[in-house]
C-alpha cells in the first residue's frame, strides 16, 4: 500500500503520451470496477494519489472457502487515512478452472465480490489463469464468458489523475505461427498450454 511514487507516475505519464502518439487513446475498452465496489471519484490532486495493488488470493483447493487474507487486505483498505482511490487486483480471485460447473463458479465469484466490497472503493481486476482456463490450464471460452457475466470485461483501461491504467487478458490461445516459439522466463520450451495476449490487445 504505497503512494504513487514519482517513478510510477513518470512511467504511466510516458505510457499515456505514447498512446496519444500512436492514436490508440480511446480505443481500448473502458475497464469497469467489479460489481458492488463503487465508482471512481475525482482526485483532489492529479499528481498525488494513493492506490493499492494486491492479488492471487484464490483458495488453496477447490473445496476451500476464501482464505482470510483478502478480507484483511480489503478491511485495511477501508481504514486507510488518507483514503486510497482504488484497488488494482492481479487476478486468481477464485479457484475456478471448472467450465463444466457454472453454478460453482458463480458461487466463488459471489464470495469474492462480497469480500472485495468491504474496501468501500472501486476494485479493478485483471483476470488470471484460474478465472480464464479449464482444469488442464487451457484458455476456456466458457470460463471467459462466466467472468464477463459475474465480474467485468477481461481487459481494458481507465484514467485517474495524471495516469492511465491498463489491464490485459493474457489467457488466450496463441496464434499457430507463435505457438511453437512460446518459452518460459528461463528460456525453456513451455510444456503446458500457453496463454497469450491477442494481437488485437497489442494493437490497442
């Protein structure tokens, strides 16, 4: 939970100017806050504001409820003084990975959203593989549709103060021409089904 430091502000300002330069500004869909977490307020100072970033809170097993940590985080966010403007969540909000069990996925999302609402400020999420993939870790159209139904768009952007925040959906099947070239961060061939950012997102 840190204030937006000058280096972060410079990074986002630079990214914002690059977007203007290539004419892509306004084309990226608007990223909506998660349901029941509110709407963005106007900053009192465009150059100085606070936001919180956290994520990967999923239950350890499919049979488990949400762990206590996300509840503690959102409660602490609620108590911040001065208050934070919003929360950026980095995905894996649920155990997920069960496209054939939509009712269970709905219940998992409802449980997480009840906890996220405790923050009292908008919460934005960039989905991870547990929201987007099946049990074999392959991107699933059914899981993506369930995410859109209960959470928000899978990618998008929003402006706040002097900055632009962008969330991407990296859980897509790679194009056939690139699939054989996907490697891990260590440079080794990736054995499991790889996720990819679509060309459309990259263009935006």
